[in-house]
C-alpha cells in the first residue's frame, strides 16, 4: 500500500501550475486570474468528491492567485506612474 495517492483533481493541479508560473511579471496577472478561478473550481470539486484530493493545490492556488493579481496591478500602476513622471 502506497502512502501517496494520485490526485485526480485536474482543476486544482492546473490552478497550482498557473499560480507557479504566475510569478512572472505582467503575465502573472492573467495567470493569477486563472489560478484563482480554477482553484475555486478545484476546491469545490474536493468538497463534492473528497476522494479526488487536491485541497492543498486548490487553496495554495487561490492564495497565490489573489496575491499575484494584487501585486501585478500595483506594480503595473507604479511603473505607469514612473513612466508618466519621466516624461514631464
């Protein structure tokens, strides 16, 4: 008997992959949105079918996705403000 069970919750795994790649600036905004959406879908799937596992992937993707969205919006705003100030 193995201690590692396969995770059949592809939504949670996809969300975690998006959250991991979402650390790339600018692209992270769109991947953060995908991570948040698929993380929520994956979390819902875990509550409906607990045998699919993936709760850690889903929750991690939700948290990371939300952080990536905020950081990318704030960072892009600061960059835009800096560019506008340089042109003056």
